[in-house]
C-alpha cells in the first residue's frame, strides 16, 4: 500500500476508535506508580456525581470497590472527582482489581453508565537494606557481630528469630538473637540480629 492511501486509512481507523470510545465515557484513576502503605486513589468521573454541597464531604459508601476487599473512605474533591484513602495498609504481594459500585447514580439521579476496571499490584515483602558495624572486621570477624536489617513491612522480632542464624564455613550454626530496632534511633521496620 502506498503512503498516500495508507494515511487516510489510518485517519479513518483513529476516528472510528475515538468515536467508539466516546459512546461510553470512562472513569479514570490516578495514583502513585509505586504503591506505598499510605497510597491514595483519585477517581475522576465524566459527569457531576454529587451536589455542590457534598464537595469536601466523605461519601456514605465509597463508589470504588476493591477485590480483595479493602476498607477505606472516599472524600469528594469536586463534583466529578474524589479520593479513596485506605483505612488499613495495602497487603503486600497482592493484586487488587478496582471496579465501581454497580448501583452508582450521578448527581441528576440517573445511573452512571461508564467504563472502569483497574488493576494495581503491591510489591512483595522484601529486604530493603542492611548494615554491619565493620569496626575491627579487617582481620577477623567480631566475636559478637551485629547486623541491622530493614524491611518494607513491620517485622516481629520473635517471629523472625527462627529464620535468622550465623553459619560458619564448616557448616556450624548458631541461632541469632533478634531484636526490634530502637524506635527512637531508627525505623520500626528494622530488626537487629546479634550473636
């Protein structure tokens, strides 16, 4: 196909695609690319959804549904947009599917007929960093080595202790003494392992 005949064909395709999308308006979602425990989700609707006096108010029931379920509240930022704030941290290693409340109505009382289905994924539980006090380690390992570990979620030291040990070259094992970090010094998500 020559370029002259290809361009009108592409223009017709783009127009048809745009027209088909215009038949059913879309609700859009805006959130941070990297989900955090404090992430919020902003929804923007094609039509006015609430009366002007409801702007700034918390909705009786959030218009967005999370699967698996996630407790939270929704505040209208304008007549056509609002923010969902989770009341609990997002679960790690989880895929959430977001849809609209099926019986949603617009401000004029008519049913909302719009497309909306989003998928968001949370990161897995992981070690973010570690630190070793290396003083005196140039020639030999310290008699009581101390390591600090930082995770992306709170860790219970007592529960983590069974996974922490020191292993010698010959395979000898010594259980580590695991303590939560001092909150005044560092993050509550840090754990310290000592011999």
